C-alpha cells in the first residue's frame, strides 16, 4: 500500500469542498470533535487530517469530490504504519492537536519570560508573562469544568452508541460524495480498503510472530457516523445502500456497514432525557441570586449605626457573603446583622454536600444510562452479528438468477457481488435473522475443476455457513404422478456413478458401490414445515439419484426406473455437493424442481423449475426456519 495517495494541494482542495458542503458544521464537529476543554479541537486542521490519513492508507480517494476517511478503533491498540520522520511528526500533530493548543502557548510564554528576565533583566515583565501563562492554564481548566458540566448527559442514545461503537470498531467519520448516484461505488471502495487495511495488519503481525497467513475474512462492523456525511442526499443514499443496518432507524446518527454486505431492518426507537444534575445546578444558581433579595431588607432594618458598614445591606455584599457561605467560608469585613441572613447562611452550608451527592448520583445514573444505551445497541446488533448463514449452491445461470430474484422480492435490494473468494459470492443480505449467500458452480457435474465438489468445498471454507442447500433443476422419473415444475426434496441422495463391473464374457453386471445417504434431519424437518405456508408448486420427497450424466434417452430412463424403484428424480451435482458439505460438517439438503423427464429434452420448463425451487428455499428462510444455529438446537 502506497505511503500517500494525495498531495497537500489535493487535501487542501478537499478540505475546502467539505467546508463548502451543506452540512459543514456537523461534519467538522464529527471528524474534528471538541476536546475535553471545549475550547480546541481534538484533531488537527482538516487538510492536515486528510493528508495524514492518506499517508496511512486510511483515505479512500475517488477524486476531490468523492472521498472518505477510515478511523481505527480508538479503544484497541493498533500497530502504526511506518512513516518518514516528518510524516510521523504530522501524525503526532494531528492526533494530539488539543494537547498542542493547551501546552504550546503557556510553554512559549514561560520560555519568553526566562529570556526576558535573563537578557534584559526585566523582572516585572517576566512576572507578567508568567502570570499570563498561569491565567491561560487556569482559564482552560475552568473551561473544561464548565464544558463537562454543560454537556454532561446531553447526548441522545444514538449519539452515545455511535461514539461507544466507534471506540471498539473501525469507523467512517467523514464521507464526501458530490454525486448521489456514486455513493454505492464509494462504499464499495471503503469496504475494499477496510479489508486491505485489516488484512495487512494481520499479515504483518503474523510475520513478526514467525507465522504466515493465507485467507483473511474481515468480520468487523464498520461504524458510519451519519453526521460526518456532507450532504443530505448522500446520507439518504447511504441509509438505502445494500449491506447497511440501521439500529435506530432512518435519520439517526448511527449507520452500520455490515461485513460482507450484511443488513437488517429495524424500526426506529429513541430515548432522550434532560439530565437532573444540570437542572439541579441551575436551581442552585437561581437560589444564590434570589436569596440576596430576601436578605438585604432585613439587614438594613436590623443594623444600627456603626454595624451597618459590615452588614449585608446591598445586593452585592449579600451575594458575595452567600457565595462564600456555599463553600463554608467567611468574608472578612462582612457580618450579617439579621436572623434572616444567618438562617439562609446555614441552609446554604448544606448546598455544597448536597451538590456533591447529587453530582455523584447523577454521574452513576449517567453511567447506567450509557450502559443501557449500549445494551440496547448490542441487543439490536446481536441478531445481526450472530445471525446464521445459509449457503445456497446453484449450477446454471437460470438457477442463480432464480434464487437472487426470489431473495430480492423479500429484501427489496439487489445482492452484492463479493469477489473475495475463489468463486463469486452473491451476498443477498439478512432474511428473518439468516444471512443468505448464493454461489454458482463453474460448470455442471461433480468432478470438474469448477464442479460441485470443488465449488461447494471452496464456498464452505470461505463462508463457513451453518446450513448448505443446493437448489436447481432435475430430471423427473415418475411422469405418471409428476409434472414439470414440481419440487422434489431429497429424502436420500444416491450416488450411482460409483459401481463395480463384473461379467461372464457376454453380459456386464453393475454392482452399486456409491453412497445412499439421508440429508440432515433438521433441514428435512424444516422443509416439511415450510409446506404449511407454501403457496406454489407441488412438493414431494424421495430418493434422488446423482451421477455425472445428462439424460435424454427413454431407454436410460426406463432402466433407471426399473433398477431404482424408489427414486423420484436424477440430477448431476448432488453427490459432489453432499460429499463436500458432509466432509466440512455442514448440514445439507437438495431442493430441486423438475424441468424434464429425460426424454425429448428441451429448455422449455427450466426457468419455471429453477424459479419454483428457489422460491421454496427462500420461503423456508423467510419463515425463520434456519434462524437457529445447529449448535443451539434443543434436543
């Protein structure tokens, strides 16, 4: 990965584009939030930030009108990209901008004071410089106290969840896209860059530890901060993009880009509250300003002669004295002469410990509220992050298109093509708590380099599914009870390619040696349950023959029917599919639909059959039949 993608001039122009955007204030506050003092930004100027991100490979650059910035998890130690010395200095400046603003001015003042005192013997001027430096530090510390008091508890749940999740996940705090139709392209580039960054980190760690890695599957959820998107139209485009999850619904601050394009819809639910501690502090301040009005009348009537000079006879004196009473202190030269002031002074004594108690209680409540917000997000994310994954294998293009079309009717979004595996994966998204992935084998039959055995094994190693289903077309063997388009579910899959041949010189005798296996009983049960709500082609169950031959002969069909009297269909990929799935320990089943009967074969019913099988499998997923992982099944 290159050290830098962009020039300093490019970064300056990009920063200007962000500042000219319709949501510039929100974007700047997101990518450059205030530090703990509230006076300075915690990150460097935008152009500097972009330049450093480019040097570290975190700037996804698609042009000056199309770019995004990735940020690593703040709460997890990350290996830093090795940079040249001057770039490392820029990185430190960017990452510690708030500290620079806090420390550099008083440090420079103190150094200048030393020079003034030593070179010109201007002690008074040096003392003034030291005083200014101390005043600067005190002002910053006081600002921090006020800022924390004012902002405590003001974050809505989605904002708190966004910041908390960004601390533990990679995040996207800035996205600028001038063309709404290109947001999807930019998000694809972001996902690709994230995978490259994580993969590079893992490879580097492995090499340093004396090891080596091959395939790396990125499973981290990317936290997209909506307020870091520069236009309203781009925000809407991101929310509607494929592979996006909205824990708090549309319009909230949190959007999650799921790994491998996972997505799940959630209804919006927000909880906001006004912090009690802030109201309490406002009430205390109001009391401190109102009580002097109640005191000065009694003080003026109670004092006599010489005592009036020290009495609280003016609003300023009363306020001054009461403020000191709040901190359990007396003011030299001020003594109350009336009982009203004394009584209020005693009452105000208790405001300080009460404020401390209320503050501690409010802090504990705020921590609990923050944890509750995280619990809500985790509860909403748990079905997504721990969702089951089903692999649907197909062989022909009509079979693949049928599955994708049936799934899109449910998700309302097109599948995402994922090119990270040997065979292309079509990430459909989440359906009823199950992530659906579709893979098409390279060619028909089980044994070819792109056949069912190789394709299924590769897909299982890449995707690690909980369930595997092969959906497609087959040849029916019982035309007297079947019709084109009928769905057949395998009760058994019989490999009839593996035979032993014997003979006496005139006749050849075939002895079956192939496996005749029952599919996973859970999946078979789920198919039976799916029939209850299925509206479509007829569904039947039985033994399906599997061999590496395409049948278009009445003589062959008659022979198969006579020899395998329980068989209901034959096809070409089932034996290879179940061999790979069974070897990997993945529950499997065949769901096929009849496209012909092995005689006078045409393509007339292939699309219909592929559609019926695909719709049945997707309907099984839609009703939640595959929502529970195999390891969590009871019994």
